[in-house]
């Protein structure tokens, strides 16, 4: 085990403690183990780091051989955003599906089972749930990651999710404070701006965060968004008025404040990651998420040294950095104590004898599939297929949070249920996608799969052409349903997780 040398000072250790870096590979590189030994308290995992549960457990054990209380964080929302199952799609529906069912016991049970699986692999901090109220249907980055557009619905499910996850011994990280739902810009690419008054913010955006705080969320993640009503100059992540004045003082939150990834363009292209990191900690942030795109030792050292230099110049008070590091270590202590223990989730389902069994609700052991089936909304006549179908998947560009490496749709599951079913994928660059789909389908019944059709004119146009030529087309909307249901059979899954695709395929196949 690596140990600190006598020459490593307190400020340097504290600067390392507030970083949450990522890395490449499925084993921990030497540089990362060295930094953990020197005081790095957190590590972030992404899909690139995960192959199997066994490999992930070995990786987290490798990290804990260097530091027993290291925080191992992951962005595992379930639904469209999965790292555990990045290659196959999630076994759990996402927030919008759970919100569509609107059964908080189900949400609590799903979060508990997800937490149980994370804990079994040695992960103890989950950058979830999203508590954003998706009030803007054109939002390019939240969408199905939100429980819905009603603040009170979002609030009750956020609280249930936090309780379920933390009952499994995994710390929740409620995001993206103070609310990313009313944006038309993806903060991965630029700085979004929300121009609403304080009354609206308190009645809409802040309602779920109040619920999360009351539920005991161990951490909260800040958003890289500008809210002039709160701070006309700096985005939330860098704003003392928002992180300290609003979150700490007005809302009374005492847990860990984590930033969204500092290399996102909303921060990196306006302040730079070093300057942005210093301003974030000075504003009240305790941990800096970094590593989605920057994942090497040089980045860790750049940020560490920027924080140390800011302390020595007087720009960043040493007490503020020490307080931030202490909050990181306090959460690490909680997770170490919680490791291996399953806490009573209040009125929620408890873990039973089998994986995911819910003793108090009677929910079946495959809780994710059960939830996905309950979330489906069907409009029109369900006429089971009499032969192989043709699946035309109209695929938009995925946002960075979701990624384009995770498969989605109904084709894989429908092919399994109805052998001989064919499929092709069409995107916004495809030439005459509807005509191409009609030619490829031949006499087979067409299943048109869309994702947020209301946000993509080319997709809506293709769907119009398909339905005009083939009124018996089945339409499956796997994003946020907005338009009136169309097609002989319309299925809204409220998300594109693998289990959502299976639930839709079962209806189409009549199984």
C-alpha cells in the first residue's frame, strides 16, 4: 500500500481529496493508484472501465487496496444512461418511465435493486438521480432522464429514489442543481441560460431538491447553467450565491456538493478547467467531477496544482478547501460503514431471498422488467403479428450523457420473439428514409421506432410518409411522448432502456 510522505503538505492532500477523476482501462493504472495513496479520495467510473460485474468488483477491490475508504462513483441512472450495461442496454427503466407509472414504492424498489447491484460491485456513490423538472419538451439533454414535467411528481419520486438507493448503502447524488429542465442548450456543448423569475424557480425547479434534501441525499450535483434571477454573472457551479447562499444557507443542505464534469464546454470554453475548478470550490463546491473526456495523470496534477496555487495566492481560502475535503472524507466514512449492510428503506420494498425480490410489495424479482411493462402506454388495437415484421429505427444523434455506444430499440427483442424480423437504421442524413423503409419492408408489417420525434423534423416527416403509405404501421415512441398517438398501434415506452424495448416487443408480438 502506498503511504504519504512527510513532504506532502495538508493543502496538497486536500486539493487531491476534492477531485473525482476518471481513467481509461478496466484495471486501475499505476498513476491512479499512486494518487489514491497520496490522498485522492474519489474515482469516477464510466462505460469504458466496465466489462463484467466480476471485473468491476476486482477493479474496485484494487482501488481499496490502496485506500479502504475511497469513493468509487459512477453515472448509473438506469434507463438511457447506463454504465454498468453500456454494451447491452439497461435492465432498469429510467426516470420518465417510473414517473409515468407514478408508484413511489416501485421507484424506491427499483433504486434499491440498482443500488444493491452497484454495492455488490464495490461502487458506493452514484451520480443519480436527476431531479430536473422537464418543463421544456425541447430539452436536448434531460428528456427521459427526468421523472416528468410536474414538480411535485418529480419531487416524490426523487425522494423515493434517494431513499431506495441509500438503503442499499450507495450514496445518492441528486442533480442538476438548481434544475436543468428548462434548457434548450446542452451544457456539454455550451452554457445554457434559464430566464425565469425567483417565484418560478422556487415553485418549479427547487421543489424536487427540497424533497431530496429532506430525504437525506448524501450529495447534490451542480449544473453548469446561468440563472440571472439568482446570479447574472456566473453559472450555478461557480456561483457563491447559488451553492452557498441558496443551497447551503437557504435550503439548509449540509451534505457533499459535487460539480458536473468541469471539462464540459459550459465551463471549459468560458473559464478553462483550472480556473473553473478554483472558482467552483471557492463558491462552495466540495468535489470536482472530471474524467468523462479528460482522464489522465496530467489533468489531475493540473487541477491539484491550480487549487494549491489559489490557496497560496489567497484567492481560495485554505479553510474553504479544508472544509470541502472534510466533506468528501465524511461521505467516504459513511459509505465504508454502509458497505455490505442493507438498510431498511422505510415503507419501501426490502431485499428478499433472491436478487431484487421485494418482500413488502410483492413485486416480482425482475423488478426492472416489471417496471418497464407497467410504464408502457398503448393506443390503438393490439393485433399480434402473423409473421415476421420489419423494424425501421429512426435514430437521432445521442447526447453525450447517453452516449451512442448503448444499443436501443425493439429490433433485438422482436427478432427473438418473431424470428425472421428484419431491421434497418435511418438517421437525419439518410436520403428519403421513409421510401427506403417501404422498399426494404416489402409486404411485412412495419414497426417504426422513434425517439423524441417532436424534436426532429426529419423524423416526423418520415413518419408522415410511412403512415400515408402504410396506415397499419406500428409506431413505438421511446423518447418523451409529445404529439398525439399515431399509427394503427402506438406504443409509448417512456425511455429506450433494453427492458423498455422488450416490453414494447412483447406487445407487438402478442406474447
